[in-house]
């Protein structure tokens, strides 16, 4: 199973094995990680599952949809070139080793 | 009553889970029990009328948190347990079956239940309300039977649940009639211009909308529903009926224990009930506003926000409700996002394309922005949320001018008031 490493706002790293097809958000919520709220549960309606993707992985991800890009324009924490909504990132075998970091605030 | 007894949370839905999680974030190190009446582990309800109705899947895909999350936070989950009474003087809960659970402090997150039709025929087979996973699965199966037998689905109530079910049923191929008692859709929460847009969308997708419909009876044969009859004599054939006429807060447990209730457990801005040892959050509550009005919000955001306040209050800290309420609904390809409370508005201006529909309705009172409903206008919603959180209002002219960038108002304003959760 692909492994995703999450960095919580306090710097703690948590590596999880996720089912291919699951979202990066789902993995974090199931494990009860800090730094993510995911209020809308993956409907791309709230932008509270914002994460920073490790730059090395950025171009291996599917480009954000127009909806996601619009949501990202007004996330609560600083928006960076590596900002993505974790509910829109689907785990695949090619993403084995992906690292994402949660910001200090989501709302 | 014992200070070493656990904190008990009654209700394992969105609010209950959040209270438990926030208590740990607030530094509570004692024992923590989350007591749920349903047998399913804590799950999300919003998809039940949307994606889940179309494609039900494994339960864990709906989970609010996985088992690992509860273990990590040392939250003990007790499912299938019905709390029958709160013994406030003894500091304990009474459970069905006779068990007693002492508490040091108590949180109530008992949710709400669908309002029922008190009409002849309401108990017939094939008449549904939507609250639980089981309800959603049953409605999905009934809609598929309607499609297979070429029978229409009748939805009673043109609010969020009714319209989301109608949209999902159309996607599944069912013929759908929506009966609404008032002259327009979602009239309790939106301006006519938003109702009209959704009216066009539903009609374009082939839904029959009937306004001013006073349902008086459900007719059936062999115990199964076959038609809905209205006061004017109109009769609508039905293979199944979904009733979506609002919810009633589950405040009976609190009321029986003598807590102040008024169509919900009364709480202040910090989610405190009339008992200093008891807090409440989510659909089961009613909040007294400074102007004396009672506010009931039934939404994920409200459950989370009040739960965070409730957890802080249990730890003796004041964390008033602070971020602007928001809500969403998906119907066909239209993404509705609402932020703020439009109650008492005296002016509505729109930005965007009304016909698409891809526009936002900005609600003002005395020139001050109260709320914004965005239909497939994510950029407006996100900016409006930040404006309302920051207490910054555009003028109605600025809101209506598509060439005016609302972002410019944010750049001069302080950051959003909501802190990190």
C-alpha cells in the first residue's frame, strides 16, 4: 500500500499506509491527525483540509481542478505554490512516499 | 459526583466527536466516553442525501474519524447505548438496561430528528424521512424500485434535504415531484432570486414542482403508499415518498432533567447550558442572541464551532462562537455555498450570471453585509467568508459590480478573527 507521510503543525511526522484510491484527507482524518479540519468531508466546499505538498512531489500530482484553484485562493493560512486541498489528492501507487505538511490554521 | 469520574458525551455525531477531540486539544487528560445510540461508528450525514444516495459504499468511507483516531486521542466509544435519564443531583447517566454511568462533567450532542407528518397514511410502507445511513440506503433502494417500475417519487418539502434527494433521484432516473407548501423553494433561508434560480434548475432537470401544496393524506393499498393527496383535491401518484420538512431538536433528555430548553437545549455563546456541569452543541441546541432572538442552526459548521466552545467551557475557559456560520448544498452541477445569516435583510444585490446559474446574492441590512449565497461562485463565497469573519462590508454597489475585486477590501483589513482550531 502506498505510504504517505504527514507533518503536523507542531512538526511531528506520521507515516501511514493508505489504500490506493483513498484521499490524502481521508487518511489524515481516519488517523486523527492534528492540523486538518476537513469540515465538508471532501466535497471541495470548505478549504479546511489545506496542505503543503513536498515540492519534489508537486508535478507528480494531478493538476488542481478549477474549483480547487478557486478555493485555494482564500485558504486561512498562507497560500504557497505547494498548497493543495488534501481531499482532492487521490493516493496511487506512484505517490508512494508522498509527504504533505499541514498549516498552523485551517479556519 | 466525583471529579475523577469521566467526562461523558451523549451523542456520537459531528458535534459529539468534535467535543471529544477538542477536549484532548484543550489538554483534558482524564477518561472520556462518547456514547452513541446508533450502531454505526461516527459518520458524516451530509453525503446521505447526495453522493451516498447515488453510490452507497462501505461504511468506513463515511466515517468522521477512523478507529485509529479515537485510540490516538484515548476516546472510548460506546455504541448502541440509549441514555434514558440524566441524574443531575447524583451526577450520573441512566442507560436503558439499567446501567448507571457517573460523570464529572457532561456534554449533550443528541442531534435532531426529522419532523414527521402527522397525517393519515404517514405510516405506510414506502414513506421515508432521511437522517441515518439506514434511511439513506432504504431511500436509495426505493428510488431504484421506482425507476424499475416506472413509478414517480414524491418529495414532500422543497428545502435542502428534499431538493438534494430530488436531484439525486433524477440522476438515478426517477420521475420526481416536489410538493412545497409555500410559494417558493428554500424560502426560510434564501431570497426569492436564489429560490427562482433553483426552481429553473430543477425544472430544467425534469422535476415537477408544485407550490402551495397542502398535503392532507397519503393513500395506499396493502399497506404501501401509492399516492399523496392535497387539500385542493390534487392527487399525485407515488411509488415512494420522502418527507423533508425540517428537523426537531432532541432536547427531551435535557428537558426531563430540568435543563432550560426552548425548541432546543438553551446554550449561551460558549455552549454552556443552565447547569454549570453540562454543555451542549450541535443540532440539539438553541442559542440566545444578544437581541433576544433564539437561533437554531442545523449544520456541520455549527456543530464543529459549538463543540469547540463546549470543550473549552468544560475546561473552564470561555471560547465564544466566533466564525461566521456557513453551509453548503450540492444539487446537480450547482454548488450552493452560503455564509452568514441573512435574517432581517433589507437589500439583495447580485454578482454574476443569473441564468447559468453562476452568481452570488449579497444580503445587506442598512448597507452592512449580512450574508452571501453563492451558486457555483466559489471565489465569491471564499472572499465573502473572509469579509464577514473580518467584519468588513463592501457597499452594495461594490458587491454588484463584477469589475470590483472584493479582495482589495481584505488587503486593508485585519486577518480573519477565527483562530487556529
